[in-house]
């Protein structure tokens, strides 16, 4: 006898089997009844020919509220009426958990439900195979990212999420009472991964939460997300960082296409793997593109959501989904980005995917004096960053890196429309539970 | 010509090479001088025969402050005086960053330095190969953990670190101002991984930060650590969870022994891989052991640091480093642990490693009414946990899981003596920077 948590592993040769899962549906048609049992891997049909089943068992099984959790033991029989080619004729049931009624949210009912309702009852929403598939793909994505960076000599690190200062000054930080001191939640591991470049651990990556206290209620913003950060020493220029990102994204897209077949099919989605190298636009080219489209931006302005969309549309016309935007004005970039001396530009880039920025990066300023000068130019007080600056006074190699919001990457890959679709339990200004 | 970030990759066949790193040491002996250059992978000798080197270059190289960051280009020559079997006769140098003097901390000097001084200048401390080796082993440990759980069907998840309630009530929580609401930093993903068990995603794991606002200043406590959590559905009992942990720990120890050879050698450490299954002691046996040793504990008491040490010593006498302690009194365990009906015990366990708890786990209470009763018994208000309890009302399978502090595991594995040794930038009541 087999006892499984994976109904798709059952075979007629098993004779008798025990299957465990959620009662998705019960249909009683007089002389015969059917129970659809769902587990993580799919559904299996339990068939109850009234005459052959113990009446008490028949009664119990057909009266079970939908979504109750049970183990059903029975004989496995071949059937050409079911997707698995088999059905189970039950001889015993164990009820682990009887579901209350009515359900707060249907699993199989084809009813449009508001995002808020879904997120309020996320445990039920996640029972839908097409919702679960998103998170199976997210887990695969993390695995693929890690595979690729580890193969390229990056060491995984964990930097503190409780900090004395923000990465870019005071904006958008959540404040914590840290015993008798104020502290802040990390908005990025930026300063720490740079400090690590001065240790000799010359390629590092981190996958961890990042926090932004932004009062934005959009499809693209949440207050907590997973940031995939990388930093590498001994670079000649920012293009080496861009090439590394390309290598990683390519590995992720190629890998998901292959390993995520089942999930992509459930979602009805296809992933396009673009040829490398990805096109590189400069900020100046992009600015012109956006101005030509009628957006009144001027030199030095951030391209913004609107601008990114316009560029995305133009690139889509050429069949391009992934592209870099490089050479941003230094004033539009944080203090740690290196200026391109003698120009108003910087050694920075964004990676955009279908009209949205999913990654930012660049070469960092590793020279102490220039770094301090940039901080002062941005109105920051170097004394607040002493814990960071010290690492630049005693031997810092040239370095660069990136940050990628993994949920944004997933959203664009699957055209999900709302970042909350890619987070199990999202956090935004209005949402703190579940 | 070769340009490398890994000095150990240079060979005499390269002819000319560029090596990049930190100037660890400069020795001038009249007619000849030596510069030791260090990178992530080791050191390489730069030899300067005074007569054969351009005087300006000789002057520049021998005057470089220790720990400056440079690229040195030169001819690779065979040498039987060096570990690599070669030396470089320099023809050019590029100085990326000249180190200030004096250094806040030596890298090669054999001077005893206080832990606090080391942590205050962690970037410099990490330049010591034996410190860096710890974090290389930590990264390998995470990789090995992930390998093993993924192979066993676990899906990686990320649960929110900003929460409306703690996992076990109000103690030890850091409070955040979350817009107009109070919120707390997660002390454990416990409630979320359990909610996920009701979704059908039946095996999940998470690696992420956990926060404890404990005012403890000990070798074992920090306020932020990395928790490795797992949860699995469809278990028969807590022993299935224990077997899974054993599988994981065994994979980690075996893997590190193999892949971490170089780092373990640098640290002068050896890892013992114990035979499976690990011995299982019951709480009652342990209590007796501890009482016999003179500790005045009574039935129901936590074994505590002292008790754990006594048991560790007894087990060490038998040559046992890893062992479970099972069947704790239910009153000593959190509300979500299942009681062993008709006894004062519970379906819980700890995994202890050389006299210290490194993991806790058990079978969870999946039955709604019993779970609420346990909450009330513990003085918690079920209304505060509605976001969690809802997931138990509509079909929750039996499940169990564990939490492992990965730094504690590393500390015991390498006999480090202080948990701060296993964290790049530790956080404790007195330490918020760097």
C-alpha cells in the first residue's frame, strides 16, 4: 500500500493507496458520487458507486464540506474518464480538519474577487493552482539566481537589517525603538556590501528583505520586498557589472522556461529569452525619446514611470523587452555612484524590462576624497556615515554592483500587473495583516 | 598577459601578469625588496632587485603604506622560495587607494585585540584569512542547506518581517512606527509558515532575518540573526520532522568537510559527522541527569543554559556531539505545539549540539478548537491572532517543523565561542554600527 502526498505519483499497480488533500468538490448523482481531492501536485478522482461503498462511508464522504482536509484510502482502478487515467474506490476516510462554511473565498468557483479580499484570505487564495504556480516560479527564480552567482565566484552574505543610518539619507526609512537608541530598517544593503569590498571578499551577493516607508499606493510599490544585491571588486568599468547582470538574467529566463514548464502552462504564460548583449540606450537618447513623445522633461530629470513606459513602448515596437539605460546624470544618482569626470553624467545604469526599471547599478566611487565630496554635494553629513567611510580610508579597490527587486522581475516576466501578486503576504501603507 | 583577481591562478607560463590586491607587507633589505600582495585567495610575492627595477618604481612600491590597494604588472618568474613557486618582478604599478596610517587594526600582526575593537573595524578584521574563512563556510552552509531541502521537495518562501503581532505574544519584540499604526519586527516566521501549510504548498523553508529585543549581553545572544525555518504537512508525528533535520544536518556536515577543506585548514578545525540516527533523550531523562548533577530544577522547568551544558558534557563523555531532547512538558513550549493528550508532555523536541540548543521543533496543533484552548491557557487573546487562526478553520492538515539559528549551528561546528564571530556585522543591545 502506498501513502502519498503527491496524487500524481499513484499508479494502478499500487492496488490500494492512501491519498491526502483538500476536498475540492463533491458531486452526488444518485447511484454514484465523485469527490475531487486536491493536493500540491494536482487533483485525483475518488469515485463512490453507491452499491459498493459502505453506506456510512458514503454518507460521510458526500457530506464533507468543501476544502476539508482528509486522507482517503481505497482501491486504485484504471479509468479512461480521468486525467490521471485512474480513480480511487474508497474504503476508509480520516478527517483531519473539517472546513467551516461558507468559505471566505472560493477555490474553483469562477467568480471575480477583489485583490483586497484575496489578500485578506491569502491562505485560501493560494489554494488556486495558478496562484501557487507564481510562488513555485519565484522559488525556482531564487534557486537559478543563486546557482549563477555562486558559479561566478560570489559569496552569499547577510547584512544587518537594523541600522543606525539609511543608505541614502533619511527619506523613506522606518524608525525602530532600539533599546535606548533610535534605529532604522534597511532600505538596501548598499553601504554594507560596499564595506565588504574593502575586506577582500571580492564578490558578494545578498537576498533579503528591504524596507521602504513610502506612502505610495500603486501597483509597483510595497513597503517590504526582497532585494537581490550584488557587488564586485576589480572592475574596469560599469559595463562589467552590466555583463554580469545579463549573465544572471539570461540564466534565470532560460532556466525557468525549462524547469517551470508546468507552472507556466498553468498560468498560460510564455517567457521570451532575448539574445545577448541587451541593447544599451543612454540617458540622453532616452530623454530625447521621451521629449519627442510630448513629456516635458528636462536634462537631469528622472525619467519617471511615464518616461519608462514610453521607452518601453518604443522598444516593444522593435521586439525588445530587456534593455539598459546608461550614463544617467550624476545629480540623478546617489552619492555612491562614480561621476564621469568632465561631464554631467555618471557611470550608472538601470535595467528596464517591458517599460519598468527592475535593476539599478553602476561603478561606485572608491576614492575617499571624491566620495566625501559627493556626499556633501548631496547635502549629507559625512560624520553620519563614519562607519562606512572608514572602510574607504584604508585600502578600497574599484568596485561596482547592482540591486534587483526580485518581485519586480517576476511581475514583468509573468506580466502580473500588480507587485502584490508576487508576494505571499504583501505590506503596503494600508496592509499589515495577514 | 593575464590580469587576475586570483593570485593563485598565475603561472610562470603567463610571462607577464597583472595582480591586484592589498599590500600586506613591504620588506626592504638593501639591494632587494619584497612586497607581499594579498587577495581573496592568498598572497603572492613581488620581488624587487634594486638594480633591475626603475628607481622611481622601486621608490613608489617600497614606500606604499601597508593595506594600500594596487595593481602590479610584471614578469612572472619561477622561484623555489615562495609557496606558489613563483614571484613577480614588477614593471608598473597602479595605486587604486593608498591606506591611511596607522591602521586601526593589524592584519598580520600577532597582537591580541578585543572583540569590540575588531567589530568596530570589521572591514579590517575580515582581511584576516581565518576570519574570512568563517564567512566562506557560512555561505557554503547555506548552499548545502538549500540543496538538501530543495531535493526533499521544499519550496523557498519569504514571509513578512514587519508584522502586526509577535509569534508568541508580546515579549522580545522590536516596535516600529508603521505609518499611523504600531507594528513589530518578526521574531520568527512561525505563524506564516504554518498558514502556508493550509495552502497546499506542503513543504516550505525560509532563510531570513529574525529579531529579538532581548537585553542579554552573552556569547549566545544577538538581536538579529538568520533563522532557517522549515515546515512540512502530512506528518504522522514529530519524529518525521526530526528525521528531516537529521538529513539536512548530515548533508551540511558532510558537505562542509568536503567543500570547506581549505577554510577548515586555515581555521585549524575539523568537523565530525556523527552516525545517524542521532540519540534521542527525553526531557524527563535530561531532568534527572541535571538534577543528579546538583542543579535544583523541578518538573516543568526549562533546562536552561546550565542544564544544557551538563547534558552536553555527559554526552561528550560518550563521544556524542549531536542529540535530540524530546517530549518537553507542554507548559514549557509555545501554544502552537501539540500536547501529548493525557500527559503533561508535548510532541516537541530540541536538537542540541555540544551542550547548546541549535534547533527547536515539533508537531503543531492543527485542530482549531485545541489550538484556541492552548492560546487561552497561555494567556494570549485569540482575537489578536485572527489572521493566523482563520487558516485553521477551513482545512488545515497535520504538520510540523523546525527553526534553526544558522549562526549557532556554525558556532558549534567550528567551536567559535561567541555568536558574534559568525555574523559579519552583529547587533546587540550595545552595538548598532558598523
